[in-house]
């Protein structure tokens, strides 16, 4: 029998978190799932003794000799998935026992949806790690209520634009229909890119506040590392150019340029400023390829421009608030 869920975990320099992650899956009340664990070119080999402790999990271990990135790694693992739904779970994320039960129940009444979990900081459980990915009209993105008290979280499900891929759930046929992750993104903003394409293809995203996952965040890369800043700021431009539909692209392009220039000015005062500048330069170097991809994405769009527009954050002060609090614009921690 094929499982209902295929849970994909990428293992890369995260050996200190994997035992707790697997134990959290061991404790799930909903049992119809397989686990696909990809050794994504990690320098630290998987602990075979750890894997043997979870022999009753339907666990499949795959290997890549090189780091394929978050995008390529998930695509690689997804090709061997058998479940109706793909569940992306970071190795430093620990779902509550009823997590999959909550998701399964939501699926029964919400076809053609993908789903966002409520993320709580594993090391400070009174704070949210984020609820869903917010996409501002300028193309900037952040996690909703990141670092805010848990009490601020939404109490009822809500349709949103994007799920943080640290614990996101996707119909496998939808994931395959849009081509999965764009592997050129490698890491960071790849979930925003995927989810924008899914929305344009007619799939909707539902945030599930009762589907709770504890998340360390930046368990392998570091939240403000040169790696994170480079890919986050490069891919920020690519996601906007590739996916912002129709006339919205031209209306919002000046705001997108403005905030990118603002970040370039701020780079002079940031520890990872050189990486930010390099990210912007490389985004422009690759823009011809992104424009070619844009043609393909927009040619298959199934929803109206204005329906997509309603999913954006239009508050002109939102990005300024983020900048004022020195919060790096970042969608999720790989």
C-alpha cells in the first residue's frame, strides 16, 4: 500500500538535531506516512545506530555525493516519493504529535490546497518562528509574526500566499505539475518562488494554526551568514521578476528597485554586506534566464492578476518597519 504522506528531510551538517526530529515523527498519531531522508552531501555521515532505533518508521535513506541545495535536494528526494502529499520538514524541526493528524483533517475539506504549519521557536517556546510567508507588493518577503509572542498567532485557518518550507505540505501532483523547486535558486526564497507558481496555477495555500512544529531555525547555515544573505538577496529579485503577474509587474517594479537600492545602501553597515552586494550583482547577471522562465510561468497562469494581488501585503510601511528593526528579509531557515 502506498502511504498518504511522504515526509522529506534533507540532512546536511545537522546531526545534532536529527535524533529529535525522527523521535517527533515516531510520536505522530497519524501513522500513514513514509520518511525519505536525503544525505545531501554532508561532511558528517549519517549515524546508522540512530537509524536503527527507528526501524518501525517506513524510512528510506538516499544519498547525494554533493550538496544539491534545499531546492535540488527536495526535488531529488521527491522523485522517489510514493505518497499523495509531499511533506517538507527541516532536520531541525520537531512536529507536535498531532501535526499530521491536523493536516490530514484539513486536507479532507480543502482540495487543491497546500498547507502552512505554525512554527514555534524550539529554544524559546513562547515565541513564534513564523506562521506563513508574507510577500509584500514590492517583492520583499518575511515570515508572519517571526519573533512575536505565541499569543499573537492566528487562531483559525486562513488562506495565505505561501508556506514556509521548513514544514510545508504539498499535493504531490501539484508539486510535479509546476516542476517542483527551481534548482537555480539553490536555497532561500525557493519556497516563495514555488508557492507563487502554485498560486498562479490555481492552487491555494491554507495556514493551519493547530498544525504545530517546533523549529530551531538556521540549524545548518546560520541565520545571518554570508551564505544566507547572498542567496536570500539574489533570489529575492529572481522570484519577483519570474512570478509577479502581468501589469502588476510593471506597476510594482519601481518599488522593487527602490527597496533593493535601499538594501545596497544598508550593506555598508552590515557584517555580510559584501555578500548582499554580490547577491544583487549575480541576480542581474542571471536575469536573462529568469525572464525566459517568466514567459513559461505567465503563459500557464490560471488565476486573475487581481486575485493574486489580494494575496500580497500592500502596507507601504511594512518593509520600513522590518528595516527599522534590522530584521533580515529572509523566508525560511534551511
